C-alpha cells in the first residue's frame, strides 16, 4: 500500500517555493494494543465519565470543556471559542533560517517525517534545495501549522 501524506503544502524559501508532502518516517501501527476486560465475563469494559462530587454518570450532552482559573473555579468554553483558538493553516512551510548540521542537538528532535515533492512540477525545485543544503551541510529552520498547532520544523537533507 502506498504511503499517505500526513500533510500537504508549499515549502517556501524566499521567492522559491515548491509543493511538498509530509510522510511519517516511523510507524506506530505495528504496536500491540491491549483492551480492558471484565475478568469474570471476558467482555470489554467501557469508560464512563462521572461527576466528581455526586458520583453520578454525566451524559454526553451535559459535558462541556472548562479552563481552571483557580482551585475549583472554571470558565466554561463553547465549542466555537475552542475552535477559534486553533491557528489557521495557510499550508506554507516557511523557512526562516539555515543552521549548520553540526550545531544541531538531537535532544530537541520529536518525531521524524519525510518531506518529498507532492507534485511533478516541484521535483526540480525540491531537488535543487535538497542538494544545496546537502552541499553546504546546513538544515532549514521553518514554521508551519501542523496538526492544529504552530510548530517549529527542522528540515535536513
């Protein structure tokens, strides 16, 4: 099965840009998943949200999101308010700087991804950028909105 892109956008360095796609480098799909079972019946159990004070189950329609302002004090947020806090994505991977590969401490690495041209029209520009970075032994520092958050990204050749 062909890999599916996690994200598609445009890699932009100054005036040069090319369409790119981000692919997961390490898969977690092969991991083992355990389910919680009732020891006596062998049936799966499900979780139920319960009110901390009353101990009674809370139905889905009665559940809301809240932000704790002080001990036990909450501001209730509406779904629209939460959605407005998510940054808009312009689908641009904007390179802001280049840094030497020897200056990069791997302690800051989180998840590895592959970046590849997403369209045949971008293959030449992508190859030029990659080879220039490889020749100069530099990595590109960029920012974009990935998975509903603004993220700093390091692009290595």
